[in-house]
C-alpha cells in the first residue's frame, strides 16, 4: 500500500466497521426475533434463504476478532448494538444477557486500546415493533428513545462516539419503496413516512444521550453520487431527483431543517401531518458527521411515476457488487458536505470498501483489487484534506466477510476471510498491506 499513517494529520483515526446482525449470530444470547429473521424466512427474499442465525459467531469469538483489529494497527472499532438483543420485544424488560454481552465487548475493546464507536441501529428492528407498523409509525421515535436510554445508561460512559442510525436511506427508501431490504415493502406512502420518522428517531436518540451527559455524538449517512446518463435536461433533472432522495433529504433534514423540493414534489402528499414541526428535534446539534461511500450511479429519466428515473450501466470498472469504482465521488461528497451542510464539523468516512470474489488458496487470500480500491479512496480523502475539508478519520467496511443482507453470504467485503463452514478466520493480503501502512 502506497500510504502510511504519517501521510495523514496527527490524530487522524483509522478504523474498521461491522454490524451486529451481519456477524454476531442472532439465534442465541436471548435475542428476540427481528424483521430480518422474518424477511429471510420468506422465500425469494434472500439468496439461498440464508439468515443471521449464526453469521460469523462474533458473539462467542469477539476476542479473536478484536485481536485482529488491534494487530492491524487500527485505532477504532465501529460496531452496532442489536435492538432485539437488548430489548427482545422492542420495549419493556431488557435482556440481561444481551446487555452483559455488550459490556464484555466494550471492555474488550478498551483492553486492546481500541476506541469503541457505537451505532445504535443497523437495520435490526424487533419483530414486535414491526407488527405495530415499524418505521411507518410515529411512535417509533419514542421506542427508539427508550432503547437508546437503556443501552447507553449501561455503555455510554465508555463510548468514544455514538451515532443513532446507520444509513437512513437504506432504513427508509431501500426497505419501504424499493423492497430490497426488510420489511420488503414497495409503497411510496410507507417510504415517505419512514424517511421522516427515521430522522425523528435520530433526533430523539441524540436528545436522550445529551440528557445522559454524553458527547461526541454524530449521524451516519450513506451517499451515492448521481451522474446524469447524458447531457440532456431530462437526464440532469432525473439525477437531481436521485440526489435529492438519496443524499440531500437526510443531510438537509438534520443540518438545514428542510427537505429538498425535488424530493418533496413526489413525497410531500404522503408525509404525516405536521411533519414540519419535527425539525427542532431532527436538527439536534451533532458533534461530527459520518459519510458511508461506495459508488456512483448513472441516472436517466424514465416514463414512470415519481421518481421517474432509472439506473443505467456505467463504463467504469466494477466491484463484485457490480458497483462502479469511482473514488472521485468520495472527494466530491466530503467537499460538498462541508461546504453546504456541516461547515467546520469533523467529518469521518464511516464506511468505505468493496466486495470481491475472494478465494482461500493454500491458506492465503490474495485480494490486490481491494488494496487498490482502498489506496484510491485514501487518495480522495487526502485531496479533500488538502482542500481544507476537516476529515478526521476513515473506517473500512468491513473487518470480516459476513452476512450481506439479501445477498446472503455470497459477497465478501472483509479484510479477513471467513470460512462459513468452519468459521476459521484468515487475514487477506489487503489486511497485511494495511497493517504495514499503519505501522510504518
């Protein structure tokens, strides 16, 4: 790897990220059922109907996995807390075994000198709350506030940072309009309400944690650069609508107290009554902003109802997810986010990485394409820093090959290979390259 730690500002954090359902194993430890269990149990939703029952068994193997984080020379570990593991029914009586597990996990990070960076929600809604309408129901903000208080009363004193919700676009649009993730709806009214309620829950959680005396609280937004498929005004307008729905809705709600008109044109009729009155909560001040970035999309107009657009295959090299590799988009988002939304607030790249068809051969995994991907995106981070953008850290997705949601165990994002039969971990060549870079 052509980078080394000294190429970045003093105090710049390097970390790796995971999420609970993707690695822990959800069928033990007293965890309650969640809507991903239900989604995966429905034929046709997930490749080979695979689920997170065992995943990487991080629940029992976290010490081994955190040793890998430390050995790589990384500074921080971004993890998520399973709502259904803490509160099996979503509200009410906590699961003591679940809270004890996160206690042990947190202490194990600190023992290794790793900064614990928690996410309270990475898509694991307890089924009992899905039964009540889930993200369509305004009451979810209060339910999420209760979960936040229980989890952070136990863990908050040891957290380096906390973000309430990972990737609100995925929670709301991908899951309620496109149907690609649990609960698998294709309903514009459900999507509009989820897009608003996810931000109301975010703000409620920030308020709850402030009430507990906590600091270094942020928001994590997934961003996808939208490029017009051609130079026509129609393609430019379609790309602007995509940008409004995917990127500007969530950043605009949190940092400006407003939703973009290009998105409201289609969604406002479906929003809950009085939605404008929720912005004081949604805009609860943050201490940092996290950006998850993977790719761009070429967008063309489409003669269909709102949003009246379609994705067009692009010409750039692609990852195993069939996503174009476009590092320039990361630089552009860091620059645009600081300029238009966050100002001097510290920015973190909270996820960046790629899937590749990694194969274990003679006890090793060679993944030079992943090393090249990381190098090119670190170049983009350096260009943003040189332009004055306050980028404070970079987290690689992901530590382990894991459960890739509707794609099951087929797509491997990890720095560490996992044999899903034996659960044996094998550090890939990209891990070793990163380790050398961070220790040089």
